[in-house]
C-alpha cells in the first residue's frame, strides 16, 4: 500500500492521526481478497517501516477473515562510529 501522499506530510502528527484509518483500509483489502478471490489469510505478510510499522499492526488487528500469520515492523537506526 503506497500511502506516501498521507505519510509524506511534514507535520508529523497529521500522518500519525491517519495510521489507524490506513490500517483499516488495508484490512478491508485483505478481507476482500480472502472473500472474493479465495486468498489464504495465512499467506499474508505485512511489512511496515516507522509509522508504516504501526499501520501494519493496525491492519493485522482489523482483519475479520482470520489471523495474519506475520507482521514485521522495521525502524532501523543508523549509528555513526566517529
């Protein structure tokens, strides 16, 4: 899910307020794929970075057709060794 238009807002709290909604929409898409197209709910792996990691968690929690088998949240830190 490309939510760059929402997440790219330079005012940090605007995208923070939208992560729950975006997660709900992702869950709706997954449920639709399971119901309408016969996708296997256990084959989904949701990956998100930074706020996207929170969104991935929301998406997994909002699915109604079953349990997402894997959710990965990434937020790498870059350290300077100087």
